[in-house]
């Protein structure tokens, strides 16, 4: 419970930090009279937060396995809280370089917290409770991913730019207090190999263990898909539902609701099903419902007019159809994430969990850059826009997911070798 509540404060603060830095850099531009390059500013900030996730996360995993788990959980939150509080310094408020450097350092702290948290879960709960625990943690992670950025603006509006950083820093420090009560890992005695040897051993373990390697790939593909859906939700609202762009929150909320319901169902009724069968069933249904979402625009443009129903649109009571599809998309994500993460945590030895989950974080961060670059371009430039983009993603996911689902079911793949 302490770790879960700490995750809520930590992840929401982590998202709010991005909005806070955008506000600080925008204020710097206004101060210097340079009001151009907003997109470039945001891109540089995104790079400052992403580089540690891609390059330093594997190294962080080595030290997560070496050091006290509780010390890392507490220390990473305290460090991020102190770094955020440095925004109050006048020299930082006037220097873009120092602002980007602070963002980079805060992201470094996050790379230690993520794998340490994931490594702590299987130590704190019984093996039979991993589905329930991961369901809870995955739900709050997705809520933070979908709505966390929205927290930043109210904080700035409430406290003002001059004091908002104290609220964000306070969230990190509160998370540090909570994880202080988390059961610590066992200390390991004896000499350690150099960090690069431990890193090489961890990577060799991942590449040599088919179950671990495939689980990381599944989570990476799923995370990339979720990021893509978040990016094109605005276009889906505007192009398909013909509602205002800022109302895309209805789609995100529907998907989030489906994810929460799916997590609950999987946690309570999914354990008798083999993890690979359940995960590939999730990919199959994810591809199906994304394909159906992508077909909505073509249905209203071509199918309805052929039956003399060209006046219909996805509004009024008909809007319940795309929102229901979005809910099923969210539920499908839960079918993939919960059993895959639970099987991964149960299979990896405690002394290797930091390295494995750090590698997973690296894969997820690297995967998130692909939709950021391609999804927006595809939705804006391809014929059919968002609908075509959904079909390009949904159809291969449906075909490959169904193929692997039938194969896993036919071969009777057991969880430890899945």
C-alpha cells in the first residue's frame, strides 16, 4: 500500500515536472523577447527527459541490484524533490541551459525509481497476488500517463509559477516518506564484478531467456501502441467524431475506464489462463477494436450513403459506439500487461530484477519515440488520416496476435517457458 500510494505521488509529480519546465522555459522566452521556437523548445525538453531513459537506465539497473532497494526508492524521490526545488534559484529561472540540465538530472533519478519499484513488488506480495498487484500498479501508471500532464496546469494556476515547484517537490518528498516503510531487499555480501560485467551478464540473461525477452518485447509493443493512441486521440475526436479537439478527453477517459475494468477482471479471473494465451488474446482483441475504430470514418463516408443513411454521424447516441470501442481497447491492454508483467516478475531471480526491469524501461522509452515521430505525421498526411493510421496499426496487430494466440493455445505453452 505504501509503495502504491508513493507511486501515485511520484508519477503524477514526474508528469507535472514536464509542464512546469515548459512554463519556466516559456517565461524565459518572454523575458528575452524571443517568442519563437516553441516546438523546438518542447522537443529539446523531451530529449532532455528521454536520453537518460534510453542510455542510463540499464546502468541504473546494475546499481538497483547492488544497493538497498529501500534506499534507492527513498533517495531517488528526495533527489528529484531537491532538484525541482532548485527552479526557485534566479540563475535557473534565467538560463535555458540550466533548466535543460535540471530536467536531465531529474530524469536520471526517475531511471532508478522505476526498476527499484518493479523489483520491490514481487518481494512484497505473494506469487498468487502478482496479478492483483500488477493490475493496481498498471492502472495507476496508465492514469498518470493519460492524465498526469493535466495536473501541471492547475498546480501552476493555483500556486503561480514562482511557487508551483514547491508543490511538485513536496509530492516527491511525500513519496520518499511513504517508501521509507517498504520492506528492504536482502543485502548481498562478497565482491562484486565491475559494473560493465554485471551489465553484460544482465543483458546476456535477457537475450538468452526466451520468456524474459518475449515479455519485454510484448510490453514494449503495448506501450508503443498506448502512446500512439494518446497522440492520435485529438485527431480521432476531430476527424471521426466531429467534436472539438479539446474534447478528446472523452476518448481517453473511455479507454482508461476500459483499462480499469479490464485490470479488475484479469486480476480476479485471469490467473487460471496461461499468461501467453491471455496476452496474445489481448493483442488479438486490441487489433480488432483498433481496426473497428479505424473503420468508423470509412463507414460514415461510404457504407451509410450506399444505404441512404448519409445524414448519420457518430454523434448523439451513436457516439456510444466509438466510446465503447475505446473501452474495449483499454480492456485489451490490460489483458496483455497484467499477465506479462506478473509472469516476468515471478520468473526473474531477485538479484537480477533491477537489470531486467531497467532494460524494460529502456525498451519502453525507446518505443515511445517511434509513435511521437510517426503517428502525428501519419494522421495528418495519409489519405484517411487517423482512420488509416488506426488500420495500419490495428490490422497487423490483429493478424499477428491471432496467429500467436492460436499457436500458444495449440502448443499448450506453459507460463515458465512462454
